[in-house]
C-alpha cells in the first residue's frame, strides 16, 4: 500500500485528521516528571497514551531531541516504541543535502528509526529528496509554504507568473510517481493552501500552524482536504501537549486533542458531507 | 573578534584555505580499525592528528553521525574534542525551521557542541537563520548555490532579472550586521562563484565540491577569494579522508591535504600575489 493510501485508510479508521506534534521541551514539562529517570520520555508516553485514539499521526520534531545529544536520540527511539501501529509517525527533520548525504539522513530516519514519513526541504532539488521517497510505503512532506514570518523572504518570489512555492509543488507533483509525496503548507496561509489543493487534488498536505501560531482551523480543513474530506493532516503541537502545565497535563492534552478533532470533523461534515 | 575576522586570522596563521570534511562512514574506513571500541572516532582522531597543521577548518557532516543514533552523537562530541584551538569547526547540518525550532537546533550546534560555525538552509527565511547568527563569534554559512545536480531545480529560477540564489545572497548581505554570515557556493559553479564574490567582496564563502564532485580547484581559489586572497574556504571530504583505504589512510590523507593546500596556495600567489 502506498503512503497516500495508507494515510487515507488511517484517517478513515480513526475518523481523524489530527496530528499531535511531540515538540517536547524539558523546560516546559511539569516539574513533577523530573523524578523520573527519563522525564521527557515519561511525558511523551503519557501524552501518547492519552491521545492515541484521537489522532491519525504524531509528528516528532527532531530539534527537540537532537538538542539533548546522545540521550535525546535514545528518548526519540523509545518514544517511537510507544506509538501503536495504525498511526502515521512523521519525523519532522526538514533535512536537505546532496545525494550521498541525503541518503544518510534518509537511512537514519526511515530505516533506523522507521518513521512512516518525514519532512524534507526542497531547496537543493531532486537528488536531495529522492532518498526520502524511494520506498512507496514511506512518505515525504516537502516544504512548500511555511507558517513562519520568514516564509515571505523567498517562498513568494515570483518566477514567471508563479511564486517559488508553486514551482516547488509542480515539481513535487512530477516526482510523485510512487504516490508517497506530500507537501507542507502552513495554516497561516489559507489562500495559498486553497490554490495548492487545486493543483494537487489528491496529495497529502501536512498543515502546521494552528494553535499557538494562530492559523485558522476552519480554513485548514476547508482548503486543505481533498474533495472527499481527507488527506489534510492538521498538526497541533504546543496547544495540545502544553494545554496544562500541571499534573493534569495528559488529561488536558486529551481534552484539547478531542476538541480539535471534533471541530475538524464538524468542518469536514459542513464542507464535504459525511466522510465517504 | 567577529567570525569573519577570526577566519581571516586563522587562514593567515595557518597559511591555508583548506577545510577537511569529516564525512566519516563506517563502511569506508579500514577494516583494521574495527578492533577499536569506537572505530569512527579512532579514524577521525588519526585524520585530525595527520592534517591539523594543514587546515583552517574541519567540516563535520552531521548526517554521518546522526545516522548512528545515540552513539553517533557521542562520536561527534569526542571528535570535536580532538580538534585543537585555532581551527574553525563547521557543523554542516543545513538546518532550517521556524523560529522556536531553529533556536533548538542552534542551541544544540552552537552551545552544546560549540561549533565555530554551521551551515544553514535559507528556504524558510530570516527567523529560521537568526538563531544561528546571534553570537558574532560564531558564523553561519547560508546555502546559495549548491554543488549537486538538483541545484538546477530551484536555485536558478529567475525572479525579476535575478536568479533565486542572488536574491538569497543579497538578503544574507543585509542580515550580516555582526559580520558572521557566510555563503555556501559549490566549486562546480565557477561562474556563479565569480558573480557572487563581486556582490559580497568580504564575506566568507564555503566552497564544497572539489575532489570527488569534480569542481575546479583553480576556479574555487580565483573566484572564491576576496581581493587579498582570503575568506574562501575550500572543502575536500572524501578525496582526503579516503585517499587510501589501507592501513596508511592517515598518511595518505596528509599527503592529499598537503597537495591541496599547496595547489591552493600556488593559485593564491598567482592571482593575488603574496598573502597580505
């Protein structure tokens, strides 16, 4: 089963487009967890336990683990072990390098860590992306329009009649022979999301930027989904995992994830009818 | 002392523009090293010992360490411990992410690992680069034109009268208030290198792609140096560290590095006169 099919199957089975981002920061987790030998891992374990029935994916931001050196990689590996089958795991690493180096990064993320998908930076072109899309079962979400202010610096530069991001998505479309390519489009860019979904009607789109970054959930669903109300992956990180800073963090994360999933599903029903 | 001044001082003191890339791959190091508890570390230790008087910098390609998980990060940390003072250490990680994540990556590379400089991907714009250029003593080499075939996919797209890479370098020039920004320009792109050096007469340029990738050393020196014959950093990785696959790998690496440094210095003398 190719990645796009797998994602659709999981989204249908879980009735969820929600992805929770495990951007776990040791300075932000409850103080009480520091009695554990591995406080970040315990935090992740409890977040996963509390939210696993509500999500189609978990996104793991590698910066937050890399930042802890050797120990971080062990936490990452063990965290992946807590995520049940039937949920997409996204290694949010945004790597991009020349062929032989991209190959090493891909080997680490897709073979050693067995992520179901990764995020990839397109700046260095095809040979920097190819190792990430070699296996049809594993996906790669290529950055198109990002949610941050700096997105304006280069992604919107017009070449011919089209902005850079549109050149990128058209190129990614041509690379998608195995149906395992996706795009990253920030929820803070609803107009662009709408435009992009028209160009790639059936490509998975990872949409970060709702929650703390302020993107509209309604637009993310309305413009991010395919015509059947699938293939948008709406990511929330900080607004879910830090919903409470107290002992009740896992319950609070669950409530926050549940509310997001239901809001997403209300918009899906409104714009696409019953999922089909 | 800002990064640009520091680099110039080191290049003068060492009479070298050569950077050796420690892209150390466990499948390529001599079999005999595998009796050591940490074969990659032993390989790096001997390469550094054999070449440290010949280089201005070592570039460590993070993919090759990340690929080994927790153990790789420990090897990376210990390798940095073998590099003497007075040599620039470049963490070649090409990271690029939204502000709070870029901050985590920068903290890992610049504070935890204390790299003297990093490579950074500009695609996500200023807030993705800013954490890497906050400390004037530590540099960031921003990707402009890369040495790989995929560089053609997006870096040359024209916006207005200028290719994307030129928009990037002009933007980086405006970010360079602390004199710690640099650029990455592949040695396989001599025409672009020449053009870029005219726009940024005194910015460090990291030039990978001589050796295995086939870029011209002569052009790298001629077009990459500032008017005084400094601030180009010519990187060679595989052609130096794998100069021999036998027991004599360290001696062979030294010979290869020595030959490169001398050839570079001959071109410097020819094009810029005695270093001044």
